[in-house]
C-alpha cells in the first residue's frame, strides 16, 4: 500500500545495516564485561609497546573537546584522518545521524542555486525505517538512490527520537521536485500515526509504503522508485550512458528471506544504482517477486545472493524465465574438487571481486 501526505502550496525549489543483531551482541558484551569486573580484580596495565609508543603511551582521555559550529549546534564532531573517517554512535539512531551529517552539510539555504541539481548540499528527501526489522531495512535501500537522494534515518513504532527529529530539522530536505515534493518515505512499521503526526507538526510531507509481506513490500518499493527514476515504464533502469554500465540494463538483486545477511553487500550497490532488491525463500518464489520481475519483460539481469543452501538450484532455474541469472558465490568453477564454503563474508568478497 502506498499513501501520500502532501504539503499544500509548496513551491518546488529551482530545478533540479542492520543493527539489531549488533545491538544484541553489544549488550551481551557489556553485561559480560560488567560481570567479569565484579568477579576479578583489575589486571596490571600492560607496558607500552616501544614500537607503537617510542616516547611513552599518551595519558588522559583526550586533551580537549571539539564543540559543534555555533550555527549548527546539533552537528556531532567526529574523528577524521587522511585515510579514515569515524562515524560514531552509541545506538542505531545516532549512527544513522553520523552518516547523514558526514554526507549532507546542509549549509546552504533550501532555495540556493543547484540544491536540486545532481550534487546537492541537502538531501531531497529521507527514508524512515525502524531498527528492529533487517528485512524491511534492506528492502527500503533502493529509495536512497538518485533521483530520490533519500538517506535512511531511524524512527520507532511509537514516534521519532529526539536525535532523529533534530537531524530532520537540520537537514531541511528540499523535497523531490519530480515526485510531488515528497520529504520522506515511511517504510513498513515507520508508517505509524505517531511518526506521521510528528512529521506533520514540523511541516514535512511524506509517502507511506507498506505491505502485508516482505516480498510485497519489496514490490511496492520497486514500483514507487521505478515511477520516479523511470516514469516512462515504471521500471528502474540504467541510462544510455556507457559509464552507467550500458543502455537499458535492469539489475535485480535477489536474496532468501531466511539468509538475509548474504544480501547486505547488495545494499551498497542498490544505493548507488537503479537496482531492485527482491526476495525468495530457499525453495520458492513468492508471487509478489514474480510480479516485480514480470515488469521487466524478460530483460532483467538477476543476481542471486549465496550458494545453493541459501537459494536452491530449482529456484535459480525458475528465475531464469524472467531474465539472465547469475549467482554470487565463492564457488570456483575451475577447482572442481573443492567444495566452496558459502558464508556472508565469502559472498561479500566474491561480489567485491566482480
């Protein structure tokens, strides 16, 4: 189901991970650490490594604190070096804000020239999801991509946390001018009355994208994004530029709902390319996934995430009726005597090598 709340009279600007498992592990580690401290005396400090600290180990916990700029008090200072950038957060809500603050300065006014061009200072919208549903989180990722420019922030089933609300205000998105000036996509459980009321209170418009099943939600996301990215056919599609991978390519990433961890690298690709993320089970194809594939008229390039234990050969054969199927796996077709070990990690490496 797709519903919209539009802002009356808005004039368009001038043209133009999934944390739940990590949070549980972190909580368990913290509890274990507390128990161990209570049970055992503190160990003697280890002497400094002379190769790492040739003049002695630094002391203290930081000699000074970096305040945020006075004109942007909600900015969170982070540590940056020549080769790394730390995006810190003590929970998923803070982590998401660290990402958007790193990417979107939002230093220029909303009506500044170029804010609706290809490299804006502000996002054009945001995508709101909850933290407790990795399948919905992965499913929502295609909405991030141009021409939506709608990064993900987290809300709850009972409203918008203060850290997220402050970031929505700081970002001050321009609205997607080619899509009714929508400010936010509310995906899955994020489309709840509390979140909607808070967005209305600050003047943000939104579109709710919901469905009774995860495959149905993926189909709905695909239809919404396709209508924005390629309104001629409603199917996300590469442009005619050779730099975009060839004319007319219709990439589809397909993963098993029982092995969603394997599909995490697909989110990186889909957030940069007009690529659908759809779902199957190991031994079956939901009808909503078939519906999304049929829109591509047999011209899809279909990537399967994981080995035969994640998506069976029978399912791969059935999917071949809707396009060209390629499995992303660490199986080496030359090393016939080796049995590949397919894990989320090896699958990610195999995809990077592609």
